[in-house]
């Protein structure tokens, strides 16, 4: 249920920022990380999502990412992704900040987008940093090598790694300067991304969470719209279009 206060804020908001997490892709069939069916229930992040893990056992980590790619390549965006793509044109200033690596926001048509944790469809050399933009077939079992001899890895941000500097700077700038901020489908557990809604709140934005459950950051925010993002985001877009008509 969208509050009267939020309806009013939606009508007047000029600078809007949205942070998304794995929950936005859940309705497309992409598994989340935490939660009962989450990836971290079945696989250990220590063994799979750090640079040390990759250097210790590159074949295992490569195999896991190939498996993850096989899960996402045939998957389609859902109504939540499409609603966010539409929201770009409904505010003067809009930015989508995503932790997701699946690229589904871009497939849905979002253009004003900041990727905080990279993109699983891209690869880069673990030694010289050269990018490999083309998708490597998911049935490629051996870890490919760069022309410099280094091992090629997915272009995602692992635990203990810095986020891309430009992306995180732009994201914090948007959080500090928005008047309305949405935190959608994220557990608010992983830093520094989890700090963004808090920073927005401290900078006097109205901060709305969209999630079927309470999260680590719910107590610090203004309003929780409890439910799946694939249902709630289209309702918000519908309201905005009525206002603009
Ligand atoms: C729905 C839904 C529906 C379901 N609709 N919603 C203590 C304090 C601060 C920081 C740290 C600390 N200890 C350690 C750190 C640092 C660490 C960290 O945060 N660790 C935490 C575990 C505590 N962070 C880092 O290491 C980061 N780097 C960094 O800090 O650099 C500086 C530094 C360097 C060296 C030393 C120390 C500092 C990097 C973080 C990288 C995160 N990488 C991953 C993997 C990406 C690659 C891959 O995909 O394999 O990113 S981890 C994973 O978690 C992935 C996600 O982007 C990220 C966030 O998860 P997200 O999106 O929130 O998903 P879930 O599953 O947690 O939640 C889903 C939500 O959806 C739930 O709430 C559901 O209810 C909801 N949902 N269905 C809407 N239909
Ligand atoms: Zn290289």
C-alpha cells in the first residue's frame, strides 16, 4: 500500500535514485544470495567469491561462474526491471544504481545505470586487467588465458576488492543529492552499497524500501513497501503516469 505521503513526494520529486539488489531479478528466476534458497546456502562465498579463492582454485571458481552464466543467459527481465527503465523518463533527474551483475536492467532498456559490482557477462585478465567484452560460451570448461599469460576472470567485484572508483563516487553523489531514494530487493548487508540508502536518509532524502521482508537497514529508512518489486514498481509507474497525464 503506497502512503498518501509517498504519493505526494512522488508528484514533486526531481532527483530520484534507486539502488537495486538480487531481489529485483528473483522474479526472473535468478537466485538471490542470502534467504532460504539463496546461493550462499548451497555454496561458500569464501571458496568462490574472493580473489584468494580464485588463485587457490581457479577451475572451481570459473566453473561456478560458468554455471551462474548458464542460469542467466536465457532469462528475461521482469515487470520490475521494465518499470525501472520507464522511470528514467518520468523524473527530471534519475539514476539507477545496481549491485546486480546479471545485466538484466540493460536488457530491459535502462540507460542511466551505475554497476557497483561489475557484470558477469564481461571478463577481464586477473594480471594485466585487459577487458574481454564478448561473452565466453558457457560450455567453455577450462579457465581462458590472456595474451599476457594471466588467467581470465569474470568482471565482478569479489569480497575484499574495491568497487570501481567512478561507480562508487557517482553512486554516493546521487545518494547525497537525491530527494527520493529507493532501496529495492537488497538485504542491505553488503558494504559499501548498504551505506547508500543510509547516506541518502542522512542527506534528507525520503528513503523507501521495496522488499517482501524487513532487512538490516529497514529501521533506518522512512517507509517499507512490503512485497515483490515486480508488483510494486509497476504500481509506482502507473501512479506517476497518472500524475503526468
Ligand atoms: C525481493 C524479492 C522480490 C526477494 N522483490 N525483493 C563490516 C562492515 C562493513 C564492510 C565490511 C564489513 N566486513 C567486511 C566488509 C566488507 C565486505 C562486506 O560488506 N561484507 C559483508 C558480508 C559484511 N565488502 C566488500 O568486501 C566490498 N569491498 C570493499 O568493501 O572494499 C573495501 C575493502 C577492501 C578490503 C578490505 C576491506 C574493505 C566488496 C563487496 C562485493 C560483493 N560481491 C558480491 C558478489 C558479486 C559477484 C557474484 O555475483 O558472484 O555481490 S556478494 C553478493 O552480495 C553480490 C551482491 O551484489 C551483494 C548484495 O546482495 P543483495 O543484492 O542484497 O542480495 P541478497 O541475496 O543479500 O538479498 C536479496 C533481497 O531481495 C532480500 O532482502 C530479499 O528479501 C529480497 N527479495 N525476492 C523484491 N521478488
Ligand atoms: Zn593479461
